[in-house]
C-alpha cells in the first residue's frame, strides 16, 4: 500500500487522468471517479504507513479492507478481472493481518 501511494502521488494528475479513462466503460459517473482518483494515492500511502508504524492497527486494517472492497467494485464495474485478482490478494493479506492482530491481542489480554 505504501508503495502504491509513493509512486502515484508524484504523478497524481496523470494517474487521475488514467483512472478516469480506464473507468469510461463504467456506470460510475466521472464526478465520483475524479475525486476518488485524487484521494486514492494518499489513502494507500496513509494505510501503508500506518501499518508500518503500528498506528491504530485494527482500524488501519479495516480501512485497507474497505479500500479493497471499493477497488474491487470499481474493477468489476468495468470487468477488469485481472485487477480484481490482484486486489483480492491484497484483501487476503489484510485478512491475514487482521487474524494475526486479533490473535496477538487475545494473548495479550490473557
């Protein structure tokens, strides 16, 4: 996540234009896609950075899962099955992190 944000933030305008073009077949209006495209790299960066430093880990993992659900929905709307495969891998990673985090928290309480 951190890497996605780091490479997209410096080229934010071209990334946004690319995402808008790639979502042209979608039923989602550009008025929704454009702000999302500008926010996405920062969200990815913040989620990745927060995970690395351990800031509000549970909330960060849920944020990552929510972001993956939104991305999967968008990719499904344009039938981009290859992107969905990668997004599901990311979502699985977040689920594993959540499982590990919850088990660690349970052991700390005992």
